């Protein structure tokens, strides 16, 4: 194991060596001279579409391999800085203790960053890469499917991509041939909590971070994190909630408890007006606010500095992201057939999962 891999033992090539269909990423090499976090597309592909499963706005796929091995279902989570694997999936991924680059917390536990040969999402591969390992909360068992991991900012910052909630797809675009959607609303995308460039894999993944835009909540302009891994409409940070205590409802438990909220304490919040991505939402019923201490999961940053906008809002759009270019294009889906009836969504998901299980047993 090379302990210097997380510090300064890497080489930056001259600009003339950086190019290709992923030219927005630096070409970083490890001490053996191999490219780190090299993005590979099949053949001359310029657009790669991946079908997803959707429920309650959450988007998932099992077309993921780690070290060339299928490990299970992954959640698409733009709120996570880096992709993560659950402890239970480590053996299936062929990850060995000697591949650990650093520990997260107690070094006696397996949690940490591990070197992997590849992370492949559909037909997009990131080679000579790293992945975080941690124990995902039991709450991240989505419906009846246990999650093997989450896809984070290292994937989303690698290429421009589009999330289509109506058709339940994610589409990756080669950098060289990427053309923004002409009919969509364009605005600046802010990339926050960028990785420390002194670390090898962070340097090779400079856009492994969180996407945010500016919006207004109850008339107050604020930064808003677009988080596909959160099921709610809006979650207010503790600092923001402290500044607007008259919005908090301490005597009212959070509506429809969200198992994807990790750590800390939450109370219901009054959000009468939310304006974001050129769209307005009135009387948000599922808004909550963090109060007191809050600890984020590995792969995110503490403290939170942006209000979280979750899938209950984002599912009304087709969103095209370009982390490297600092832009986002949003297209409002006028009739996406999505309902806010959570029980109906649960039943639809369970039926779909059972159909998949039956199909798998017959093959």
C-alpha cells in the first residue's frame, strides 16, 4: 500500500496532454505512472442513456459494477460528494483490506476509502479509482430493495449528464460533443465543498462535490443544494433555521418522517413560498428544519451551508447538469404522471420489484 497516494505523490502533465472526450478533467497519474480516475466511454459514444427505477422521486439502478462485479442497487445521490459502498457489499465487490487508502473514524472498523480498479455506471467507466466504504443506515433499504451503495459527485462531476424524472433515465454526454438543450432554462450552477486538491483522488476528481443554485424561501434569497437523495421538498439548515425561528413548529412532528435524513433532530417548518429553477411551489407541507447538532454521513460535508431541495421538488423537471462548466438547464415537466400519494408510490414500487424478482428467477 502506498500511503502517499492520498497526499502529494502524483504528477500533473502539461496542458497539451489533457484532452479527449472528457477534456474538462485533469490527467493525474499515480506514482506508478497510471492515470487516476480515468473516464472511459465505449467506442465513439457521445451520449449514453441508462434506464432507472423511480419511486417517490428517488432514482436507482442496479447496472453498476465495482471491480467489474455486480454488487446490487445504487441510489443516485447528488447530495453525496463521493460514491459509497455499504459494508455488506465489500466482499461482493472483491475489495480487500490491503486496498484501504485511509480510515474513516475507528481504524478497527472497515470504513474508509479503498482503491478499486473500476466503477462502472451503465457503459461509463471510471478506472483506477477509489470508493468510500461505510455502513449505510438501515433506512436506506428503499422499499423492499437493499441498497449496496450510492453514486456521488465523483460520477456526476465526470461528465455532463441529464436526469429525466418523467422517463426515469440518466444520460451521460461526452464532453467534446455535448450540446445543452436549447429549449431549457439555463442558469449558473455553483459547485460547493470541492475536494482538497492535495489528495490524489481528489485532485483527479475536482468536481466531486455538491450542486447548488440560488432560490428564495418565504421571500429570502438563499443557496439551495439540489439533492436527488433526499425525498422531501426542502430541508432548512440549522443556521438558516436559527435566523428564522418564527418558521419553526416545535410542537408538530415532521410530516411523513423521511428515513433518508441522517443524524440530528428535525422539526416541521413553515414554507409558504418556494421559488427555484424558474418554478414556484406554495404551502410546502413536508418542509423540515435541522435544529441543534447535526452529523452528516461520510461523503458529505459538515456543516451544511445550503438549504436542501429534494426529489419531491426535483421530480417535476428534466435537469441537465454540467459541473465543470458551472451550468444547469431545467425543463419543467407539465404532466409527468407523478403523484404525491406516498402509499400509491410504495405499492407501485413493490409491484415492480416483485416483477423483477420473478423475471430473475425464470432466467
